[in-house]
């Protein structure tokens, strides 16, 4: 895994941790491939590319209803 993917994965992990502690998601973790991440949202596990996971989590955290 190159450093760009590793850096992106770390950023996604931090966002997922924040979303989890705010109770916006109920779980998260590495996906089956290096460039995937799993997020449990509304009770359903979903697999995202790292880029999509970062965008999804960022938007979820920034929603005014949840802050």
C-alpha cells in the first residue's frame, strides 16, 4: 500500500471514529480491498472507495442536524 492510500485511509478512519462517537454511524472498518472502507449506516454495512467514504463521512459530520 503506498503512502497516499495509507494517508487517505488514516483520514477516513479518523472521520469514521468521529462519526461513530457522535452516533451517526454504528460501525466502520477496513474493506476487503486496500482502496475500500466499510461503514455501517442505518443498520446496513456499505462498502465505499476511500475517496467516497471520506466525502460521505465529511458530509455526514457537517450536517447541521447532527452538530
